[in-house]
């Protein structure tokens, strides 16, 4: 009997595991997790993978820059190169993301002006 073997990958508490290695050894740590404090490009990418919304609820996740700006998930994805460069070189050019948080109060993205916060029920 010929069977296709597909290596299973799954994510648990922010780390990535494979069927091959088992649960004792993560394939990649810091894979998918919202970081309140973002210190590296890896923290940033894990936070992007974790999605644009907090769970439970429908609150947006916003990214906070060192100059007090707020960036939406879409802008952070689009400007990943600039942001990663600014984090790595500790530039204060407006792109240096230092953290992410749930946006409870209505606010706008500093870059594209998108409205952030809880979406109104229709
Ligand atoms: Zn934006």
C-alpha cells in the first residue's frame, strides 16, 4: 500500500512543532505570538503571524513605535523591511516598532489613517 506521508506542522503556545521531531523539541520557537515588547525582527514577525486581531473579541492589534505612533497590521506587513531595519539599527525614524497591544480605545493608524479598535456591530 502506497501512502503519501505529509509531515505535520502545528503551532502550540507560539512555537512551531513538527510531527517528525515531536512535541519535546520545537521546530521553531517564537513562531506565532503577539509580543507586548518587540525587541527583534523575529519578535515582529511572530507578532505579524499571530494576526491582526486579539482573541477573544474583535479588537485590532496595533503596533506602537518608539515615537508614540500607532501602526496597523497591514502597514507593518507592508513596511516590514523598513521596520526590521529600524529595530536592528535602533533608528528613531518613525518605523521602529517597540511593541504591540490590543487597541481598546478607538484610534487611527499613524501611516494610513485606518480606524482601529473594536468594529461596530451592524
Ligand atoms: Zn495602517
